[in-house]
C-alpha cells in the first residue's frame, strides 16, 4: 500500500505517513485476530494481516465516499480503530504517493 494519510486536529498535524503505519488500537487488532485466526495473542504474521485488513477497511471508506478528506466525527465507528484520543475531532486526508 502506497497511500499516505494525514491526520489533523484543527490545523495541527498529528500524523503524516504511510497508512499501514497508522497507530491502531491493540484491542481491534486482537479482536480481528480472534475472529480470523482464533488467535488471542497474534504473532507478527497475524498482526500484519489484521493491520492490513483494518487499513483496507479505512481505504474502502474513502473510496465509498469518493472523498480524499473525511471527518472522523461522521464515521466514528470506522475511525475508532485508530489510536488517538478524541478521534471524533480529527480529520483524515488520503494522499497517494
């Protein structure tokens, strides 16, 4: 995945980098690992797969909305996987390298 994401709170940039390196909550990684692999302590291979799945869900959200910038407040459940405080106050901007 070559997509870059910029996460902002107002005009302050919290994250600018590859979408695969976006900080995700361990809870969601573990939950999806259990669902897919029946593994509550995922190894690096399972973690990598699950992270890619979670990120793909976010990319699909951008695609389905046909937008490059999304307000997390409008998609709280989807963006809750991202490990930032007060996610609903963030905007996510998708940029392709």
